[in-house]
C-alpha cells in the first residue's frame, strides 16, 4: 500500500505550513522584538538638554528588528522549501575551531585595553589605536588602507555622534573641537 501524503505532512516527513523550527523561532524573535520596541517607545526620545535620550537608539533597533524579522518570517512561510538544510559538512568537512588561538587572545586583550582606556584617552584616540592594532594584525601589508580606516572611522564616529547627535563621547586628552 502506498504512503498517502496529507496536507499536514510532506514527503520529507516535515510538517507543512508555518509550524517548523525556523518559523517558530522567527515568531518568538518577532514577539521579543515587539515587546522590546514597546518598551523603547516608553523611553524619552530627547533629554531636556536637547541631547538624544535613552529611547533614541532602542527605537531604531526595535523597529528595524521587527521589520527584518517580520520579513524573514513571511519569507519562511511563503517559501518553505528554501529553508531546507543542506548537509555541507559532508561536502566541506568539519570546521577547525582552534586555528588562531594567539590572534584571538590578542584581540580579546586589545578589546579590554580599549575599554579600559576609552575614558582616559578619549573615544577618538582609543578607537584609532584599537583599529590600528587590529587592522595591522588582520590586514597585513595594506598600511595606507589601514591608516585611513583607523583614523577615518573614529573621525566619522565623532562627527556623527558628537556633532550631529550631540551624544557626548568621552573627551579624554583631546580638547573639544
């Protein structure tokens, strides 16, 4: 007797519709983002001093998270075959998780030094030093590009956060300009 395929099951044995691990996970994440966004909209958008308030970035993150998760959830429900897991381990092999322990240790140490010196040296200098060290380790031989990124990113960060958004970055040893 041949197996009958009902609307509730597919030949692969997986449940049809939206009750699959990926869609359930996305639905839970959507619920978490919705609650987070609701809380974020309860916070002040701006302070009385005119600076951005505690609700500024959480609102952006919450709305973006809801939108992206909702889009992913709708896509997963509409096209269930696209989320089939491909067994790449058979083709590629298992990952080597312990390939660069020295580099990882250096990165963790540099992040700790960055966090420790952020207030003392200031956001611009600490960020530039951190990026310079990390890029010299990860992007060897490209000294000009590393210098441009290590100096440019903190300056753009300063212009965006300090000048445009008036967020108040740690000054450190540099005077305000």
